[in-house]
């Protein structure tokens, strides 16, 4: 067992004095390419990572649900019959972290059409080694692990895509974070050494082999430590610009445009809106090109696409920050094949695809560049494309 799996088991035992009846886990994720394309009905290419959130579960004698986490000082207990009164919406007396797990229980029972009073009460103990708030989606990991645990325990028969939707419902309606479904799909459907090519309009997925290990490559994450927030205006402003651009072009979503439509778009809209549109349209094309390159030539062929994605987010979508640009530039000058910021922007992490024997050079270069710019040192680590949510024991 990993440290986090042990921690979930130990927390469960200290909470109940008994062993759990089972343990489940779900991973965080990194998005290889396809940024701000999800809410434009477009394409994304995330992969699940080896860092996971673990849930140890047992049955309670009463009809309650208790959630505890190593992340929080106090467990939270709610009668199952009260979930429908708690959500949607956020109640002051439910701490935010607990709304992720309780929101999943609520959304799962609702999606399955099952009366909350007809299922047994449960205790859940949660521990994770996914860095929290670093853009690696610890939120999808806690949702996926909780959803998998409760779906099995309560015999609700929901499939992986349904559980991903349930995770998003919890995040949108119980926590109140207006996020898309990419993170949950990656966490549920991840495969070893592969990415999930997701069409955000149809929710169709294809598994795309990454072949990093065979090519002698590693994926390095450079976490800038700069905290992003969904609450700040930047995210909402970008969404609004995309909607405006689609309306001007007379399409349902920017997904419906291709690069050949860009000259006409440039004539019809103001410069800022046009550049937002150009990012999304070219980024969708880069996802398609990345999938094609991986399938025909392998991972060494995607470096230019990663770099172009970063430049587009920096210059057209304007969601990078100096720390992210510094991380990308340092990685490239230390010999990375490609690098880009990943996640929603305004902070978080950059990724770099690097020859195995250059990982230390990239780490040293990033740390030195941050120091020279007066930034707080970044956290640098590697991630391995890994399996999605499931039962551990
Ligand atoms: P990210 O998904 O990038 O890590 P988010 O802000 O979307 O960042 O989600 C982080 C939030 O999810 C935390 O602040 C906490 O409320 C909740 N969370 C994530 N992991 C855990 C955990 N192991 N235990 C309790 N809450 C968690
Ligand atoms: Mg998140």
C-alpha cells in the first residue's frame, strides 16, 4: 500500500475501531493538451497520474454518512435522509471539503433514482497524495474515489462515464465550482501509459497510447506554487469572450469553427475577442494533431504542438503568468522536447516532456530561473500515466 492508502486505512480504524470493508481510489490528472476547449464543446487529451486519493469505507449501524479526511480536523456526519435538503447549494454548516464527498453521495443517489433512506449508512475515511490546489485535480480524485466506493457499496450499477458526470454535478451544484467534465473523465477512465482523448460535446472517448517509457521520456511537472482561483474574474471573462465569438460567427460553440474560418472571424470581431477565439480554434486543432502524431510518430513528435499551445495561451488567451512562462522557457533551454502551462491558467503548473536523463537538468534550470527572477522556488516532480478509479481491496 502507498502512504496515502495506509493513511486512509489508519484514519478509518481510528474513527471506528474496526477495519474497513473495502478501499477504493481515484487519481489526479494532468492535461497533456487542450486548454479552455472543454466548455467550447471541443477536444482535450488528459491522462491520469500515479498520485491518488484513497477512500476506506465501512457500514454504519445507523442511516447516516460520516466523512473524515486527513486534510480536515473534524469528521462531518449527516443523516442520509437530509442530503436532499442540503444540496444543491452550499450550506454554511457543511465545510467545503466535505461538500465534495457528501455532494457525490447526493448526486449518485439522485442519478440512480434511489431513495437515500433505502441504502445502508456508511463511514468514509479519505487520504490523498494528490497535491491539493496545484491544478492536478485533487477535486476529481476525491469525487472519483468517493463515487466508486459508494457505487459499489450501495450496488447502484453506474458506469464510469455516469460516475464522472456525478462527480461534476457534485462539484458544480454541491461545492459551487463551475468546472467542466474533463477532470472527472480522466480520473475515472485513465489507463497506464495512455491518455484519454475526450470529445467534450459527445463525451465519446478514445484511449491514446503515450509510449513515454518506451521512448525514454518522462513528463515533468513544474508547480509554480502560484494559486489560481475559479472565483477571480479571468475565467468567467474568457468564457464570456468565447460565447461572444461563437454568437458573432453564428455557431453553437467554437468547436464548430476550423482554422479556415479565422480570417472571417478577424474581420467580424474586436481584437481581444478574435484572439480568444483563435486560441480555442487552434488549440482544438492542436489536440487533433497531437493524437495523430502520437499514433503515427510517437511522443517525440508532439514537442512543437506543446510549445505552440503555450504560446497561444500566453499571447492570445492571456492566461499565463510570469512564473509559468519562466518554467516553460527554463525547461526548453534545458533540453525539453516540449513544454506548456497546464490547467486553467493564472497560476498552477507547467509540464515538460523530457528525455529521462535530462530530468535533473530541467529541475535545476527551473529552480535557477525562478531564483534569478525572485520567485519562490517551484516544486518539480515527474508523473506517470496511470490507471483510473477503482477498488483496491
Ligand atoms: P485542484 O483540483 O486543482 O487540486 P480544487 O480547488 O479544484 O483544486 O480542489 C481542491 C479542494 O478539493 C480542496 O480545497 C478540498 O476542499 C477538496 N479536496 C481535495 N482533496 C481532498 C482530500 N483528500 N480531503 C478533503 N478534501 C479534499
Ligand atoms: Mg479541481
